[in-house]
C-alpha cells in the first residue's frame, strides 16, 4: 500500500513535468489536435485512443475484379496464356522496363534472376540483414554465400558506405533491398557495382512504384524482382515478377521458368529439345486477372500512402524519442509498404520497445517490432552443412563462428532489438484523422510512459 502510494506520487510528479514540457515545447500534437486529458492508458484498462476499424486489406471490387476472374474460369484456359502476357506487358510499362516475366512469387523471382546472371556455388553475394528472410534464402538456394552489409539506422536501408569493406575475390553480386518500400541508396550501389564489375539484382519486393529521381526502383540493376503476395501493396495472393531491359537475360529467365524449354534467343539447335536445366515457375491466368485488377488501383493507393505517411511523419517527428524514417535526397517517391520510425526508450522513461508496442496496440494502433537480425540465424549454418556447400567452399569459410564474427551488424542489431517500430501499409490508406489517431496514441504513451513503466 505504502509502496503504491509512494510510486503514485512519484508518477504524478514526473507526469506533471512531462506535461509542462509538452505545453512549453510546442510539441507537434498541437497539429494533431489530441485531447490532452488522455485518461488512463488503454493497456491498463483505459479507453483506447482509437477503437474504429482500419482499412481492410486486400481490397477488391465486386463488379470489375470478380468479373475478370470469372472470365478466366469460364474460358477454361487457366495455365499461362494471354492474361499473364497482358499483366507482364502492363507491369513492364508501369515500372518503365523493357521486359517483365511473371513468376510464382518474389522468392523465385530472386532465385531465377541470380541463377540466370550466373551466380552459384563458390560465389558471395552482398545483402542487407534488414530484410525479409526470402532475400537471403534466395542467395543460399543458388549455392552462393550471403555476406551481410550493416544497416543505415536513419534510412533502415543497406549502408552503401560499408559495401566496399565486404568485397572479396568471391563477390559476384550485390542484392540491395528497397526495404519497407523506401528506396535504398541505388546511385552509390550501382557506382560500386560498376567499378568492381558486380551484378546487381534489386529486391523490389516491397518497392512497387517507388522512385529515385523519377525512375522506378527495380530498373536500376541487371534485374529487379517484385512480389505480389497477399500482404503486399499489389496483392494477388501469390505472385512475382522479374523486370529487365536485357533481352537475352529475359529470354533465359523465360526458358528457366518453363522447364528450360527454348524461348526467344534460346532456340538451341532446331529439334534438339530442352535447352537449359530449368524449373517451373509459371503464374496462372487467374492470378494475372487479379493482378490486372489490382494494378488499376495501385497508383491512387500509392499516392494516398505517400500523403498519409508524410502527414503522419510531420505529426510525430517532434515527439521526443520518436525518429521517423529518412529518405535519401534523390528519392522522389516511396512505396510505404510499412511506415517505420525508431523508438528511443530513453525519452520514454526507459519503457521497453516491447511494452511500447503493447501499449500502442492497446490504444488501437496496429504495429509491430519488425525484423529480427537475419545474419545470425540457424538457417545459415544449416546451409553450410549441406553437401553442396561442403563441396563448394573451403573449410575456413564454412566455420560458422568465424562467419558470425565476419558478418556482425551492430547497427542492425540495435535497430531490430531496440528501435524499429512498424505500422502496416493498410493503415496508410485511411484518412488524415486516422493519422492523427496514430500520432495521438504515441503522444499519449509518451506522456504516460512513467505510469506504464511502473505498472506494466
Ligand atoms: C515478400 C518479400 C519477398 C518474397 O516474396 P514472396 O512473393 O513472398 O516470395 C522477398 N523480399 C522481400 C523484401 C519481401 O518483402
């Protein structure tokens, strides 16, 4: 009892100081127009800042999308044909690429691109640790070894200034990722790749319509790879694409995705049959029909996400301890697959990131702590123990402890474990007032951090 009363007084004192700082500091919440009597934290039984639903994902239109899908069904042509070809043509036009090949998913778009650029056993591929697992397993599937380049905390992207330290005689490619839908430092990455004669495969699996100096991401490297999985900004359920201006490479990709059968320049000797050792990665006509329908909405949705992300950023950027994503200066548009900011617990009376997320969720704001570090997970040592790796690399390179040592990414550890907070893309399809709810919830937690610290 005594203990409780004491802590409560301590809390009141701290909270009053925090309140004073808010009113003196012209904190951004004046903009958001939050009520300043927030009541109890929702996580401790108070009323949430937000109880309304968020925009649903995915979205579709009964009248148009269902019609297109049924048309495919009723045609009886379900395997790859004209609808897939139409989707490829539209996607190539949309990103400003000469060619596009639709494939089963983004993971296999990456694998096919790497394999057809000649990446394989014994090679090293530079990759950021701050990405979805698919980026790294794509490298392993080719037999190549991922080499991790640490993350730039401000942008959440691969830190291009650290690439050259990681080069070795085995380095054959860079696999930059436009993570969160924010373009990475492509200018610098392409420059390094050119001066060291490296291939570049862009993982644009979160980068639909993002741009650097008006040029779409996915069109800077030798190949760009996209994903259309259900959660993605262009959602088909499953699906992926490779884009490139290189006809010969795209012909090889086509052949590879179709059992290795002849295609385009890959005619082989007439009558000699299958020309390369391919696989089967074809998209279905149903998927392409949904893709075409979704594509009609992508531009407007991307514009809305950009406007809302910019507004939300302006609302939260002055809250102490909240540091929103930063874009590189040459970025002209982002895709905002996620809205990300860094959380500094020091400005929240030491409240842990996990407790901050719990409190924010309780206030009705969907959020997550994002990726875990990919440069130190068991899948890597599993690959190193495989027959192929054992045959392709000298023992020293497969020593897992030495690998972990060489691939440390301290900035990324900090980002993953302590700082990164994500808000999913569908929330950015809401209204200005929805963004204000997010900002007010963060402001409320900031104000009540002392109480949360004591009671959570
Ligand atoms: C989703 C994603 C992938 C993989 O795409 P799938 O279609 O799920 O196979 C690869 N890289 C990144 C960055 C992704 O977000």
